[in-house]
C-alpha cells in the first residue's frame, strides 16, 4: 500500500502541477489542465493538514526573499479589483474575466511554493518543453488538415505565435541543459519546425519578439557564461532561417505581403487615433473602465459611438477589436495606477532575473521581455503569464543550478 509521507506527497504534487502547466501552455485539451490542478489541490490540502508549519515557513521564506516583488504583484491585483469595482457598466462580466485570468494560475503559484524539493524546476521545465512539442505538432497537423496541398499563401493559425513566443526561449535554453543527444536532435528538428510555422502565421510582431529573444539569450550566454560557441550556433541558425525565409517568401503571397508592409501598423494607428481621444475625454484615468477582458471596452466604445472600424457587427452592437499596444490597453482598461505598478514590477523583476542569472532564469528573462515589451508594443497581452513568470523565477533562481539531468 502506498505510504503518503511528506516526500511522496511532494512528488505527487509536482506531477499534478506539471500536468497543469502542460495543459496551461497548450492549445486545447483543457481537461489535462483541470485534472492537474484539481489533483494538485487535493494533495496540497492533505499536505497542508499534516505539514502546516513547514509550508507556512516556506511561504514566509519566499516572501522574505522577494518581499518587494510580492507586495507590488499583490498591489497590481488589488488595483485591478478596484478597477472592476468602479467599472463603466455591469461589473459581473469583468469579475468573470478576472477569475479566468487569475484564479487558476494563483492556485498554481500557491501550491508550487509549498514544495521544498529542488526537482520541481526540472519537472516544470520538462512540462514546458513537452508543451512546445505538442503545440508544434498540433498546429502543424491542423494546418496540413485544412491545407493538404501545402499552399504557403494560406495563413497558419495566428494563435500559435503566442505559444511559440512564450515557449521558444525555454526550448532554446534546453539545448544547453539536456545531456541526451538523441533528445537534443529531436528538439532541434521540432524547434526548426516551430520557427517555420511561425513564419506562416504572418505575425510580424511575433517574428520580432522571437528574434529578440534568441539574440538576447545568445548574447548573455556568450558574455555571462563565457560560451563563445553560441555565436557560431546562432550564425548557423540564422543561415537556416534565411534560407527557409527565402523559400517561404517565394512561395507565399501572405509572407510577401507581410514583408512589404514593413513597419506598417496595419490599422492600429487608426484604432488609436479614433479611440484614444474618447478614452481621454470620458474614461477614468485612475482606475480605467474596468478591465480585464474586452467587455467594458466594447460597452464603453458603443456607448460613446466610437467609429465602427476594425471590428465586427454582433446583433445590436459593434464588437471592436482591441489591437492597441499592451501598455495603452492597461491605461484604458485598468487605469494609470495599474500601468504604473506593472511597469514598476517589470523593472524590478527584470533586474532580479539578471542578478540571479542561470540558464533557467535566462529563459524566463527572454520570454518575459519578448512577450510583454517586444510583442506588447503592438498587441494585447495577458496578466496571467506575469504570475507564471514570477512563480518560475521563485523556483528557478538558484545561481548554481544549470542542469536538467536528462541523460
């Protein structure tokens, strides 16, 4: 009979949390995410019953180590709640969006920080890599399914770009952590496949984000870890990308159009010009109109009869696409207070990641900046990943830990 001692419970929690993380980072199969979360909650409650003092001390230790970041993160959370309380219209849809955005990922953080064992970072990193492999195969399979003749002028699901820009830094770093050559070769193939799929999304912001992430990782590995060969590998990677890019360009009207657009904002300038003055005139600078989500955004713009461009007609209302830059969206939806504390958190967080740099935290650093501050220059972003990045940092910040131990 299985004996549920502290060590056993911790490994079971790590297993379920890894399932949740895998499900959180893939497109589809939501039951995996919830199965992992509910399993982790169950064994967390068991562990809490038998080891309350130890878990409490672990929480206090994490808090003491990163007190400022914890305070600012919860200030962000509190400010968003205040924004919802003073929302423009019916606040119930905003509360629902708040629950979807934060509840699961905060439970993930809570349970993750109750585990003392260092192996948790390796469990999570492997889950992230497996999620990347799954997404690459899934989006590729769906593309072939609707496009069996492989007409590269047909766009691959644009949503895949979000997953790839978050996950690619972790997979790139794994090439330096993994010991097994067969696994590394397999991952290299999937990595190149994912980059090819990224081309086919036509998401120029994601192209820039991933390029920045790869350059940042290579630069810091070369300088901070004194691994000069990285620039040789990066050179070969860019040769492959250039050859692939030329091939796709010649065989895809979509890519030709996107390249010729250059830095053309693709209508986002019109969105800002027609909507920003309305928010300045009628919005609440301090608390915004009541984010997260787009419910208040659409209610507000419909009420003040914003020009009906870049959106779709839905029954008696117009659904406005919210394609403004992320920081501008924060100002609209949650107000200048959340914008300020988010920027404050980000500045300190980036500094802490750099100060505690190892291969794990380097992946977090590149992914965080790429997701929020490169792609975020043109796209909306989700706050839930902020909690994920912070949780991974707390678990992975040991400077002397640079092995994934997969041999």
